């Protein structure tokens, strides 16, 4: 059936065979199934009530409403508006189209500037450029395009491998970030893997996060489990977190009452008050906080750093040759400077330092000889305390 001309009104109820719809038509296509429908013209308004049809939209500026599911659409034109029911399959290849699909839809978007909305339990691939998409819960979503903006609701599975995309997901989502320059936010109780480079990711509380890419910026909520094995990443984690730092050149900050294991190299780690820190890597800088328990298990040249007040109430275990304690506000070598070690037996003792204005008392676990503590300028106006060479106590 060929429908042509301008301003034609068609009732194609019960029609069979292929249909070609031209320009500026108003068509009611009902009772039709398993039919091929070609929309070649522009500015037509089509109401499709059947199911199982194959609809190809090659024209521009058409409005198509499909009230039943299981139709298949190929949208190749521009500026079309398509509303499809549940269980539809839609390929969007054109530009500046607006597509709404119901639940359990399959949507492949490879065009540009399209606006996509899909219901829950859908499968969506966003491979175009500068597209926007809103997707319901329980969906499977792959974002491989450029500069797309995508929002996904809770309990979904999301893969972001494109470039410069902006992606937000709900709670309980599984997210893989493998692209570059993406901005991703995930809700609480999510599982997130960041393997791309130069991505910015914000994640809610109670999450499980792996940061393996280079140059990423990551923010994670409280009570999360975080593994940082990439390079040159910046990671901030809320309180009561469990954090593993195994990469190199990373900057990691954790909130209060966290547990941190530092096994990488040349990392800068800051733990909140009341945290437990294991500094077992090589050449790491651990910024201390009050009332923390710090373990330095291997002689690998790690340094604890902070103002004297930040060492208040800390317990340090494993401090040995090659390690350092860098007190930023403790003036070295002045007339009022003193450092004294008081042994409490084989279990350790206390190291007291003061410059007459600033001071700290460190609780050290282990066996130490008082004459092997040394204090010297850190080159920045503070004092670096080491152990292993004869010094002045």
C-alpha cells in the first residue's frame, strides 16, 4: 500500500502487505502484525496499534506512537519522535531523534544528539555522540560513545567505555568504567571497577570499589571497601572504610575509624582519626591522625608525616631502620629542642620530643636502643626523626 501526497488521512486497519507512508500524512495503522512499514516522508503522524511489525523511519520530523509491544524500529532519519511500548527493539541511527521505549526494550543508539528513554529491565547500547539517555531499573547498559549523558536507575549493570561521557546510576548498581575522561556517579551499595584513565567517579556509601586505572579522581562514601592499584590516582573515602593501596604515586585519604593497608610505592596516604594503618609498601608517605594505630611491618623507607598535634594518642608498630617520622612544626636543633626515649621493656616505650613550643609523645611498639634515634632538619622547617644511626637523645 502506498500512501502519498500531503495531508492525507489513512485508516489502515486490518491491512496486509508492506506499507509505504509518504509526507505529511496522518495514519492509523491498527490490526496489523508482522508487516513491514516504511516511513519515507516527513512530518507524518502515525498511530500503530499492532505488534510484531518492522518499522523503518527514513524520513524526518515524523511522530510515531506504537501502543503495543514487540515491534522493531530502525530510525534512520532526523528529528523524529517515536514512542514504543514494552518489548520493542529500536535501532537509532539518525540525528536529534526523541525515542521513548517501555519496559524490557532493546535499544541501540549509534546516532548523534538523540534523546533516549527506556523502561526497566531493558538492554541499551549508547554508541553515538552527544546523546542523552534515561534508563529504568534492572537494565543492562553499555556506553561506548562520545560526550553522552546517561542516567540509569537502581539495580542495573552498566559498562562505560566511551570518552567524556557523563553517567549517573542508582543504588545497588554494578558499574565498569573503562573509558577516558568520563564523569560517573554511582549510588550506595554499588560495585564499581575503574580501569580507564582520567575519569572522575563519585560513589555512595557501602560500596565495593576497585581503582585500577591511571590518573583517576574517585570519591567514595562511608563503610565502603576500596582497592587502589592504579597509578597517580586521587581517592577520597569516607569513614569506617577498608582501604587497600597497592599502586604507585597515588594520593589516598580515608575518613575516621578506617582500616588501611598500604602496600604500594611512592603513595601519599592520609587516614582519619582512630584509624588502623599498615604501611608496608616502599617509599610511601603516611599522613597521621590522632588516636590511630600505625603498623610499619617492613624496613622499606616509609615516612609518617604530620604536625606534632596529629601524633597525639598514636601507637606506632614496626618503626625501624629506613623509616622516618616527619614532624612538620617541630623546629630542629634549637636550644629548647630535646628528644628522650623511655623504654617500657621489650614491648616498646615512649619517644618524647619538643622544641619548647611544639611537642609530641609517641608510643612505639618494639625493641629500641635510645642512642640510635636521630633528629635532623627535614629541609622544610620541621624535624625528621629516624632510627638506626647513632644520634642525640
